[in-house]
């Protein structure tokens, strides 16, 4: 694609950003659809966050993505938040709307789209155990709760954090908070187990968030980790005959929803998946 005086811009801000797969996915998607936009990653020093956000507004960026460590702090420099960003308390996508910066969070819906695309399940029948109560759990928990799952049990090492998230999500569904070490009984009664912690992520691939003996074949086991593609938790679940789902699809779908918010066109999901797979192999 030729870059001309008419080419528009989107970006990613974070610290660091060098590992990000988003520029490759977004630029390939724009090229594929013939859309005159480029997407670049910017490593922003902490004291320059406000300047960076204002600079992109002055330069009439169509919008930008936000990654670690700025997903919460960036809210200070935005004009409005959509419901997902308000309830999750974090922003991963910002859209310029008539000169206003509007914050969204596409992580939760991205997760949900990926899950239902890969695993045929009725959300209203799901009894969910979610391991972890951090930022990723807030996004996934909000999406599941507002999509009408039957129950969400939140199991976390720090029980107070599980408690806070369970209280927040109880506006939409039945919830309970547990210590991670006491999640066995709830897992036996669950239909969907989701790991939102980083336990099992590269390079600590031999670790698992719960003992193997707690898994059973009637579970769908979902892990937000995508490196490795199959964590120790997913390997064990698969051996037991459980259905498994990894974090790759969430990464693609959260990006696809951002793309759609900026450009008003359906994202080429399959192409974005291929770009991501190729970058990880
Ligand atoms: P993210 O945005 O990826 O969710 P986070 O907000 O830092 O990151 O949350 C990390 C989650 O993983 C938390 O639930 C954390 O548990 P605590 O709240 O007790 O800290 C969980 N986690 C990370 N490492 C863990 C470990 N070694 N054992 C148990 N839980 C762990």
C-alpha cells in the first residue's frame, strides 16, 4: 500500500511495546481491505503519557490501543468512557469521535467472541470458575456476567481481590469468592474453567494454577495464555477428554473489535489469525 498525504493513523501505546503483535495484525488487515491507514507502536515513558495522548489527538489519529502499564492511567486523559471501560475500570482501545477521545475495553467481548467461535456452548447454562482476580479477570468476568452466565466463582490467591470482583459482578449474575487453594469443590460443579492468571506462561511452562486431580472431563477449560499455545493446564485437560480453548483467539478478536470501532468495517479475522500464528511459530 502506498503511504500518501491522505493516509490516516492509529497507534499502540505502552511500555514496553516491542513484543506486540498488534502492528503486524492491524497493518495487514488494512492492506487486505485497501484501507488507507497505518498502525505504529509507541513505547511511551511514564511521565510522557499525557503528552503522547494529546499529541495523537492533535495529529487527528483515528484512535489507539493501550497496553501495560497504561490501561488504567490513560483514563485520566480521555473525554468519555463506554460502559465496558467504566465497569472494567481499564481501557485498551481509544476512538476519536467528533474531536473527543472515547475509551473502550474490547478484551472481555474479544474473549467471549473467541470462546463461542471455538466451543459450542450455551452461555446461559454455564457455571464458571475463574482463576485470578486481576485486570484480565475483570474484563472477562464483566463480559461473562453481562452475557448471562448462570454463576461465576472467582478463585484467587488473594481472597480480598476475589471478594471485590465477586461483589462487583453480582449486579449481573450469581457470584462467589474463594481462595485459589479452596476451589476444588466449585470446579467439580462447574462447566467452564478459565485461567486468567499468568501461571504456566512462558518460560515457566511446567507450572499449573491448580492440581491436575481437580480437572474433569465435563469441563470446558480455557486459558488466556497464548505462549505456549497449550499450557500444562490445557494439556492435562485435553488428556482427560475435556474441551480446551487458548488465548490466541482473544488476542485476535480484541484487535478485530478495535479495528471495527475505528474503521467501521468487519475485520478480516482469518487473516489476522494467520498473521498472529506465523509470528508465534
Ligand atoms: P492481569 O492484567 O494479567 O490480570 P494482574 O492484574 O497483575 O494481571 O493480575 C494477576 C492475577 O494473577 C492475580 O489474580 C494474581 O493473584 P493475586 O491477586 O493474589 O496477586 C494472579 N497470580 C499471578 N501470579 C500468581 C501465582 N504465582 N500464584 C497465584 N496467583 C497468581
